[in-house]
């Protein structure tokens, strides 16, 4: 990874943080793209110490705000000559509020934010000898026969938060597949992955909603829990693999778990749904206007 520039969203904790540590160890110039400056500055010190690298920096971005994403992309385009790897790792779960732009929070952060950021940074990636886009999805995309909620994309009717999360994770894979199709015969590949069920802040957020019941269950099931639930270091392995393994130079539009290519749900392979989602995402993020803004020096 020597000389490669890597941007990782949501990299001040959990899987993203450990992905950053390992890629920095391997010589990459790592940019931590996160929302909370104080927490990210603390993470930066830890990442530099654990990786032995000082080639790590911070870029502040709020993926729940289209304006923040545009400003971040414009800054990056102004100071970077290329981008080798973009890891869209950040995610929210069990969120109830709306985004700054009035969108359902899971769909806004987990899908729309990364859709916009990726498209605004593609010009930089085209300047690299070869580039990779990695989208962190989840096995939950296949739960309960989830499909894109075309008639109520913002979940204005009462809904189960986990349903909205799974909906956004399905969107991650559909986005990956359509992006791969659009980038055929270019220097850029894109793949998605399931990191496993990981002991991260996302999981702690879930526990917060059902704390008393789950505290009791965890005490009873701790041995099983620790067999099934991965550490953040373990959860980062597939992201690291997709970012760095040379055997994947020409692999694109695939879904991985446990560092192996595998099958995603039948719904996630629907090409018409992927194209429809792309068009909808363009409209919701005002992509054409955003591109004009970041390209205007």
C-alpha cells in the first residue's frame, strides 16, 4: 500500500478504525473522514501509535448533510492529485431522527451520503493507476425479504428501525453493482462486503434501546455471544483484504464476507432496481448541481 491514498469514512472507532490502523501499517496515506472532530483527533493519535505511521490525517464530514459532503469533497479535490481507495464504512443503526436534508437517517447516511461522496471523488480516482471503492454492507440486506421501499423511501409511516437499516444495506449492494456496471473498462473497481456481526458502537446503540432485557440475556449467553460476535479487528479483515490484495485488481461488482466472494440476496442482484435506485439517488442528492459545485475552482 506504499504511496496509496486511502479515505475511510467512520474510521474513528470500530471496524473503520482498525482498517485504518492496518492500512497505515502497510504504508498507505490514510484519511479519516468522520463527523466528530474531538473523537477523531483522539482516534488519530491511537492509530498513529498502533500503526507506527504519521501518514494519517483527518477530514471532517457529516454524511447526514449533503452540504457537508460537498464541502468535504471540494477540499479533498483541491489538495489531492489522486485517490487510490475509498472505503465507505460509516453507518448508523437504530436512528430515529431525520437527516439535515429531511431524509430518513439510515438511508441518508448509509446510502445517500456515500453515493454522493463517491460520485464527487470519482475524478480523483480516475487519476490513480488503479482504484478501488469498497462499500461496507451487511448480511441484514437479505433479512425479511427486504426490497427498496419505492413508495415511501423516507419511511414516513410507522416503521421498525431495523427494517430501515436493512433497507439501507440493500441499497449499498445495489449501488455497488450499478457503479461497477458504469465503471466497466475503467481503472476503478468496486465491491461490497459483510463484515460480520461485530462488537462496535453500532451494536451498543442497539443494546441501549433494550438495555435491561439484553443485559440479562448477555450475562446468560456470554460464552455463546463471544463465539458469534467478532472483535472490531476481526470485522475489519474483509475491508483490509478488498483494499489491499493484488489478486483483486480486476474483480468488481462482487459481494464478500470472511475475505471470500459469496452470493448476496436475489433482490440485490436486480439490475432494474439498481438502475432505478441510481436515478432516485441522483435526484435526492442533486448530483448534477453538486458536481458543478465541486468542479468549480
